[in-house]
């Protein structure tokens, strides 16, 4: 068997075209240009690329983005005062603080300082709580990207067994909650580094989502023939960017598979645009 590729790059492009029309209509009706403030602290090269790509996406759909680039030595209180300023700036609808932050910064405190109504990453405890209760204002970008990728490729989720590997606050935890929620209706198993007999569990998956941050961690023997495999991993190795799934081997077993790059990543970025437009809509009501 050769798996069908779930092309996130192409789908993201299509959604951006839809979004550009929505942004144009919104701006015509309200005279407001949706605006994202991106905060980048330090000079991590990967973060630099991520933020540049996010700003390019914004420009493509007509969202304004303002970059606040701060030196690595920025103190906690300097960063908090920038966020406080952005919170009360009526021209700014979304605030994104690129992670990871330098080691001396308390990330939790920074994320909690962002006004929940401008929290387009949906990392604030209030937004996480709302998600858990099934009444989110913003959906977290990567989990939302995974769900949208499945839905728009007509992959049924309701009643299916989804096995999520990785329990991070950004991906695994919120995704497992979203998929088990009424409406999505999946049966979810959340695995992590301490899961026993992991291959036995992953082989139960109709849909296997992997976000564990280990290159080529999922091998062909861990996948049920015909399963849908979604690879959220982005690992920089000597061989270039690779996912958490051994793509060459697993694509011979799976029914559907996402490539890395060009799978989940482009959709994650699109969801940030959706959240920024939605933040602008809320603030202009
Ligand atoms: N760093 C890696 N992923 C993300 C993300 O989704 N949002 C932010 N702000 N930083 C990240």
C-alpha cells in the first residue's frame, strides 16, 4: 500500500484565499485592519524563521503585523510592560509571543499577562479552561490545524479511535481534549514517554497523531495498515527537517499520511490568521 498524502501546503493556500476575502469584507465594513503584534525575544534562528513566515502569511491575506524584536537580555519586567502596552492598544487585536523565550524569562507569567481577548495562540489559562469546557473563543493553532486537515480531507473523526502521542500543552493535551469533545466525538488515547507497550497502543489507532519531538520515532510496525498518520514533529537533523514519523517506511503501511514539511505546519500558521481576524471581529463589536 502507498499512503495518500495529506497536502497541508495546498490546503493552507486555499484557506488563505478564503481568508483574504473575509479580511477584505471585514475591513470594508468596519474600517478596521486586523492587526497582529508579534513579539520576538532573542535571536533563536528557528524562531526568526517562524515569525518571518507568520508575518508573510499575514501580509498575504491583508492582516497587518507589527514586529517587536527585543534583545535576548530583555528582563521579565520589560517584557511584561510591552505586553501591558499591547493589551491596551486598541489598534492591536492579536498578540503573539514567540516561544521558546530565553531561559531567564518566566514563560507562564508572560503568557498569563496577555489579555485573553488578544491571546491568538490560546495559551492563556482562561482560554485553555474555556477549551476544556467546550466554549472556546480561540482554538490553539496546531491542534486546530490538525482537525481542519482531517475535516477538509473528508477523514471521519466521530467514533474513531485517535491515538495522540505526546502530551505537550501546545499540541497533545489540547488536541486530545478537542477530539474527545461533543461534535468531534472521537475516542482518544493520549500516550507519552511513560506509556507502556506503546507500539501495541499506536497500532489500535484509526488516526495516529504524533507530536513528541523525536525524529523518525514512529516506525512502520507501530502503525495499523490503512491508518491515518498525522506527523506534527519538526526536527532539525543533519539530514534536514524531518518529522516524528519514519515517512518512507510508514507511508507503505498507512492509508493517509502528512509530509514534513508541508503537512501540519502550514495549517498551524493559517489558524493564527483565523484567530487574528476573529480577535478583530470581537474587538469591533
Ligand atoms: N513556538 C513553537 N510553536 C509555537 C506556537 O504555536 N506559538 C508560539 N507563540 N510560539 C511557538
